[in-house]
């Protein structure tokens, strides 16, 4: 094994390029993974565009599928050569935050690194790959807290079948889990990109029986039906809030899931809710949000608003891969394109411009 | 018994006056209560000022303590002459909303009355006294759905001891119950008016061990200590967000309760939270709200925002009066003034201008 | 309309017969329903055999599908001639128990009737049809607390499609709801009679991805696969506990649902659980139960045991019928036989002896 | 520092003696703690008597208060010389069980050690000190998974003030937390030994307003009032079940906490419950348990039975010490005696025979 590897690194706004970097050393609680498949996320595009700042030279990407190359001395119960994934968020489960129930929100890493200048930043400190440490768009990646985060891939599942688990499926499902869904609920899912599609699938798995998928893209609405939507609304062709009120006999939806990150979808999600309903928000917003007074019933509507960062950890990954293995859900339709790591710049270009019906791109070193 | 009674009725913006009205007839599921004590709420002042619209001629007030004068033919298990209270919100527990877990949000009454022009209004339809039907600032009040809403006063408790139960205590406690408090939590309560003081007391009862009460009024902060606050912050003398961060070692509060209804307190409540924390909102807002992006961690902070309308029903009232009877909490300090019903205009004047350290005024017909 | 009707009444142990009875009067909060379809429950067989005592002369049955014949004067929002169902349990939602979260457990009815001699009996006091008041195996039935309990049948659903909603589906689903199921769980369902089959279907709807159905009857195990079981275990052919441990890699099941009511299934349900797992018990037991020390980890296993009585009320029925209407679940396979009310004695005979692959029998007056 | 230390080791049933042992080596994720105070638990007496089997030569004890002597190379954020505690249960928070919500139930340690012969044993595998590895009744103890388990003692708290946190307070509070307590609840706590007393205190902190403490020892009942009991029942002088029914007007208690581990207290805890109530069980039982059919309402009472093993981890310990620091609770009354480590055999003798009003004994090396 050579001591060098290829990696897609952030150079400057507008530039992510393949570079040679040393293969990292393995500490006692780490594992080195040889990447066999990874993918590009919307967040990576924000990094590319310079909208989300990371250190120049950092390897990008946070969705690893691969093979254990080397285990740290204190990591047990795994074998080198084993196929594994790890979550996009690799929490430190020894942290106060994790023991307090929000593993993805551990700020101790940032504080230790002296990078925590403000309260807001700490909130997402559980996200390390391609943000605080080198990421997965490379030949190798170092997984921290490996004992907590390495999840063996069940026999019989391909790389592509589990490629959505580290981020897209975990985030989308969390959106459904945060929506307080009960059997028989009506749930509206705003936006049917990869995460919204997984939220739709999650709502179906949790017993919602009227799932209304909203998007402006007819192709994505078609896929949302495969994922479990009962009704699709194209917001370019109807007034979504009015339509939901009609569909529910004026009662409003039990829950709404926001999977885009805009003021308009956030406000609409609140407007379709019944009094007592839940807004589960997944979007990454880029400016202050406005809560409309009427939809909020002036604060008297017994509404709930829940937000979330993608859950990680080996138990979460085990469950998600179990869902795939059970045959309950096939996310194959989400992987629309394939590229070699060497061609990742072209892949970014396709993905950033949403050409050719792209949903997710499998990247192979 | 005469067929007429005195009542404080809304005439026009700026005018609430004592008028003569017929004592209402009692339907099969109603009860007629002779009021012995009631009080004025901040909402009543909004009505007085014309900020919240009600029908001219409506009797105002929603906090009844009294004696059963007459029971409907289908109401059983009570006796005429029995001392009772009823919640400010008298839900129809037979409604879909109540069976769905949000009794205060039943919209069927409004829909039946043909008064439900918009989605937002339905949200508070559980509030009937002094809003949709004649209220409690009168010699008599008709309690609808009496079987569900009449709550006998335990022996040994005075009118004043239970006067906060119908609204102030039920709402304030709900603020604490909605805050997901666990033993050992740090909870910040914004505003220490009557409801905020009860939220402080509720947080104490639920096991919070660092309760930080915030207000600009030193007298109210003093009372907050009697209600269970460990630390008081006068926002005229410090930066509250900064101070909470200092007190929690940079960790943030586990929960914050908003008990005023302004943009500033709402935003501050979000800013003091730890990632994963809960904002329990009680305030009645009068315009759209802004969620600051940073405090919201761009939507990635695992935050929860919960709102509530005052819970009602005889079981709720039974529990609240049980808390008073147990001696765990003495809300005597909240009743600062006494007026006869005939002098209610003067009482409104005192209360609306918050003169003389007023918190709540006992009104006696 | 004649003033008399036919009804299946309990005469003495071993004798349920068709008799003539007066059609009941309708009080202000009642509704008179003309039965179009009803069915026989296992509990009815216990009554027939004298194992569960009811008053001689009582009409039996608690699963009504029919048409509103007459509404009480205080009941609104319904129309005579409307097709409706009501739950097997028709709770008094005005009661303390209902407002306390356990509507099915209201004891006030029994206490009022002076029939509540002991603590244990109060527990099931929410069950009135065919237990405390005349039941549904008749031409007409009087529904108490009609405002809370009448649930209109959605257009396009037949009597048979909703016949399981009042009891079998509500109870079976509650078994799944009580099992704390999360996406990806392994759930074992003990016994695949009608209620167990619905528990299997409920577990599937709530996101369990490995559902193991247990029974000794190969035909019922076959139907359990239609209801959503992934794996079936015939206890006459294998050691169920051992098999579950093998299937879960020694980890144990996340949850187990007991749907029979015997010591053996109860103990097995505990034995298959992981530490921290939940036993959801639906069975009606007929003697003291033993908790095996080892399976209970001497009390240190973070286990949960939850029991339930069938939930009722119009919102519950609305949701269950919504599940059927959504096409998520087809319970058609559960109605295996049809009889006229006049032939109900033959139907009891078939059902009590479980002849001819019977699951449920539709009875039509 | 010498390489040898004194430790109380299990020799054979009936014999725990002070022996010399090597001070253990410190691995990368360990910490070596110099014990300043520890104590004896009822479980230790079971070990002494041979009722609970441990390996001969094992150091006993699981309640550590001490000073960090040496940190493993991978442990950060602590300093040698710092005063700390660790939970009686030191979970591996990297395990599947911990990520699944039951940190105390991790069986991976036992499986790794090849000691897991049966399902039941795995359940308590989170308990390591004095069970699977050397314990705390020694001059030094090695804390595994130190990053997750070391909890700094707040300034100003003495060893004795935090001595109950590792086990007694964490277990007792968990009993209250598992009881689904809401404000205004009636809670019955069976047995007022150290853990029952902490359950009483926990029920008070969570808002129960009628706390009924049960024991046969008048002295302990006296202390239960200091811990928050409103009413005490001496079972040698009354029928507890009958008395609770009288006190609740026939309604039954909302919750009951079993803190002894006998058939009689378990059955009584079920018998005092209302339909829908919760039995929170803390006891370590020594034989199969019987559930009485009547109290269990034949399985139809909407009852919940929850069990628990003591929660651990630094966040739990931080919260518990925070409760002490807040002044909400003073557990000083529970430490009744003091002994040097050298005299621990006499301490065991006193404790095992419950002489001299002993509750807990502080042991100092």
C-alpha cells in the first residue's frame, strides 16, 4: 500500500480538485476505511460555491461506503477487510451531548480544536467528515470514534443499496420520526429531492395513510409515488395550502415535513397544519425565518416545530440497512448517475446544475 | 331568584360596563353557576382596547369560581349548592380534537355557529367564556359541557386559593410541561407576570434545579423567588443571553419558557437554548415572528418549539387544586387587589395600567 | 317502525337465544342505530359458556355497523339515515378517566349503577355494549354518549370492510402501538387469531421490518403473511424462543405482542425480548400470571410490560376506517362466514368450536 | 507511589477480606482513580453471602468517589488531581445497546469476555465494578471508558454529599422517572431503604403531590418525610392497599414504585394502582414473580410495568450532583456510619445485620 492517496479537496470558492494527500495515520480509537463508493451532497455544493466555509485543502464528502483497511489498537469486534459504512455524522458517544440525547450536537470536538467562536456553530459540531476533518471523496478516510461508528454491511447488499444510509435516508427518516406520526395521519412533505423522498418513505413506514408530496418537478413527483406518496401536488399548478385544506375537509394536516430550506416552504408547512399539528423541519436555511401570525394562531395553536441534524452511529446505520435488507424500501431509483473519483469535477458540475434528472451520483475511486 | 343579573359587558372599544341581562336558561348538558369570585385577565384588556374582537353585548371574563345554582337534566354526579370551578377553556371532550389529544383546539363549536371564516381562528375555538359565549364577570355564568368541566373545590380551600386554577396556573404549568423538563435541568422563564410566575413554579415542581427568572420589574423578580426561581435577571441591568451562557458554562439552557408574547423575548428564548433544547411558548403574539438564523442553527440544532393554549376540563382542574391543597405551592401572593363587580371599571383601569404593583384582582359580585 | 325488535340475549350459561325486546327510547345524548352488520367475538363465547358473568336477558355483542335511526335531542352534526360505526368500547369522554388519558377505563358508569363492588371490575368499565347495557346482536342498538362515539363510514366502504374496526382492529393495532415500535424493529406476535393478525398488520404499519408471527395453525400463519409477517413460526414444530434468538443473532426482539391470554405465551413473549425491550399484552388472562425470573433479568432488564383495553371513540374509528380507505390494509380475509341474525345460534356453535377455518362471522339482521 | 494497594476482595461465600493487589495498568481509554470515599451496597451483601456469584479474588464495591491519579492516553478534557465520581454502572456508550437507548444493558463486554452463557445475564452486563472487573472498595480503581464516565465533582461539595450519586440516587430517581409522574399525581413508594428514600425524593422533585411512603420501620418512615413523603404507612399497623384506596377516594394511585424486591411488595404495588397506572419496579427479585389476576384486571387495565437498572455516565452524574448542589435535596441523613477501609469487615457485619439504624456507611481508605 502506497503512503499517498487521491482526494477531492476544497481549494477556493468554485474549485474542488483531485489532489494527492498522505494516507492518514490510525490512532487507537480510529479506523482507516478504503472507500469503494461515496456520493455528493447538496451541502458539498454549498462548500464548492463558498457559501459554507471550510478550510482550504480539506477533503470533501461525508457519505462513506468501503472496506476496513486498518483498525485502531483500542477498536474491537471488527475485522480488517470487512465491508462497512459510517454515518455522515460520526458522533462522539462519550460526550455530554450524546448522553443527553442529542449525539449529533456534540460541541466538545470544536471546543477542543479551539474553533468554537460562537454558540450557533457548536450546534452542528457532530458533523465532522468534510467539515472539520478530511472527508470521504477520496481513496481512504479516517473514521473517528470507530467503535461507535463502524457499521458492517449485511451480506447481500451492494454498495449502491446502502449509499443513501449515511445521510439522505437517515436525515429523511428523522424528518418523519420528528413529525409525531400516528397510524392514519395525513402528512404533507414539502420538496421531493433525495431527502424529501426519504421523508416520504419514512412517513409511509410510520403509518401515515394520506401522504401528500409537494414539488414543482413532475419527474420527482413521479418518484415520490414509488416512495409512498398517495397524492402529489405540483406547486406550479395549484395553491398547495388551499389544496391540502380541501383534501382534509378543512381539518388541516396532522404533520408537515419541510425538506428544502426556504421561507416559502417553511411558512406553507405551518399553514397546512391542523391546530395541534407538528412541523418537522429538515431544511438548512440561509436567512432568518418568518413565522406568519395567522398560521401560528398567535402562539395559541398547540403547534410543535421540531428540527434535526442527521442522526449517526452504528446502531442507526444497522437499522437503516435493515430496512433496505427487509425489502420494505428500494432506494435504487435515487442513484441516477455514476462517476469515477477522477471525474468528480464533472460530477459536481452535473449535480450543481441539476441536469439530466440527477438525484444522486455514485462516485467510485 | 330574580330573572335578571348584573354582568360586565363589552360595549365598544374602550368600554366595558355593568349591564342587566337575563339569567340564562339551562340546557340538558349545561350548568348554571352563581359566581362568587372571578378575575380580570390580560386578554380581557385586549378586548377592552378593541385589539381582540368580540361581539358587542358579550359578557367578559373566563375565570369562574362559584356555586352550582342549577344542573342540566343530563348532568349527574354533582349537587346544587356545591362549590366548583371550571377552566377558562371549557372543552367539548366529545369532539374529534379532544379525542385527538388537543381538547383546547376544538373547532366544531365555531363551525357549527357558522363563525369560522378562517383556519387560524379555529385554533382557539376551545376558548368560549367571554369570547364566543357570555363570560364570568357577572352574577351567573352558564357552563357548557358541564359534565366534563365542573370541578368541585376541595374542602378547606378558599375562593382566592383556587382563583388562579382556571387560567393562570393551568397556562403557566402547561408552559413548564411543554418544556420537556428533566431532573437537573436549567430553565429560563422570560417575563414574570402572573403566567410567567406560574411557569416558574411549574418548572420547579417538575424538577428543574436551576431556574432563571427574567423580567424588568424588581418587585416581580422578588415574587419569582417565592415561586421557585433560583436566579433572577433584570433585563434592564444585564444582557440576559450572555448572562445565561455564563451561568451555564457556555452550554446553554435546557429549556426556555416565553411568557410575554413579544419578538424580543421569543428570540431571546431561542438564543439561550443549548442545541437540542426546547422553547416552550405561552405568549399571545400580535404580529409575525422572526426566527434568528444563528440561534436556530440554520435549522440544524435539534431544537423544539412548542406552543399551547390553556388546558381545561375537570381532571385538569382537580389536579391543579390538588397541588394547592397539598401545600406545595401558595399562589396567594398573586392576588394583590379586591373589587366588587359593581366597581369593575375601576379594576380594569388599575389592571390595564399595571398600577400599584397589581398582579391579579379578585372580583366579587 | 314497530316498537319491538329481535335480539340475541343471554339466557343462562350455554344459552344465547333470539328474543323479542322493545326498541329502546332515545335520551338526549343517545343515538339509536339500526344494525346492518355485526359479528361474534371471543368474549361473547366466554359469556355464552358462563365464564364471564352478565345479567340474564342482556343483549350480547359489541361490534356495530349500521344506520342512524334516531338522534338524541342534544346530539348534533349527524343525520338520520347516515351509515356509522361505533367502537366496542364507547367511552364517556366527559369522565375523569378519559381526561386522564385512559378513556376505556372510566369507572363512573359502574359506580353510578351501584355495580362496582371491587377495584378490578372498574378497570374495564368503559366496555358497555353486551356487558353493562344491551349490545349489538340485535336489530337496533342504543349508543350512549353518541356525540363522542358515532363515526360516519367513508363513502365507498362496505359494511364488511369496516366490521373489524370497532374491536378487532382497534385492539390489535393498540397492541402494536403499545409496543414502542421504531423503524427497523424486530417484533414477535404471539398467536394469529383475528386480534393477533391485526397486531401483525399494525406492527407492519408502524415500521417494524422483521415481524415474526407465531401460531400452531398453518392456515392462520398463511394469513399472517398477508397481514405483513416476514417470518412465521409454528410452535408445534420449533422452539420459538430459541428460534427468535437465532434469528436476531442472540440479541433478542425489540418487542413482543401477546395476543392470546395464556401463561405460556406471556412467558415466551418475555423470553424473546432484548434487555430494554417491550412486552405489549393484549390477552384476557383467566388466572394469575407468573413472570419467570431469568427472562425478567431479576427485575434489572429495563423491560416494559404494557397492557390495554380496546380504544374507542369516533376519532379512533375515523382513523381506522381511514386506514382501510387508504388501501394500506385489506382485512377482507378475516371475514370467513356469513349468517343471518336469526341463525346466530348456529354461528355461535361454529365460532366456539373454531370449525371450518373460521376467523370472523358477519351477522346480518 | 507504590505498585501495590489494599482492596476488599471476595474470597469465598461468607468471606470478604482486605488483601494486597497490584495497582492496575492504565490503558488508552481508562483512568486510574484514587478512592477517597466509597460505600457498601445491598448487592455487596448478596455477594458476601454467596447469593450472587463473582470470581474469587475480585475486588468488591461499585460506588466510587475519588481523585484522578492517571489518565489514559486517549482521554482528554480532565486533569490528574481532579475530584471525580463515576456511576456504579460505567456503560460503554459506543455499544449498540447505548445507542439504542439502554446504556446500562450493554452485553458486548460479557460477550467479548466469553462469559455470556445465557440471555438473562447479558441484561445486567453494564454493571462492571465489583461484578466483572475489580471494584471500588480499594485504594485505587480503574475506570473503563473513562471519557464517558468520569464526572467532575462541583466545587464546594464534599465526598459524602455526592456518595449517593453513583448508585442509590441514580437508581432511586430512575424509579421515579420510570413512573410516568405528572404534576398532581399520587405515588406510593414501597420500602424506604436508601433506594426507596431516593425514589421518594425523586417523586417529589417530579411533581407528585401526594407521596405515600410504605415501610415497617418507623425510623425509616421518619426519614421518608424529610425526603418528601406526605403520608407514611407502616405495614405492620395497617392494610396498605386498603389504606391507599381510602386515601384516593377509591380511585387508586397514579403510580407505585417497588423498591425492595419481594413478591409481596410487587403485588401490593399493582393492587394500589388505578386503571391506567404505572408500576415502576426497582427491586432485585430472587424468584419468579406472580401477577395477581384481579389487580392486573385480567390484562385489560391499561397498566404499565417498567423495570430499570441504575443509569450511569458522566451526564447522569453531572445532573445528580447538580441536584445536590442546588440545595433541592440533602441526602446527608442517609450516611449514618463511617469506617476505614481496613475495618471494612466490621462495616459489612453492621450493614448486613442492619444494626444501629444503619442506612449507608462511608468507607475511607
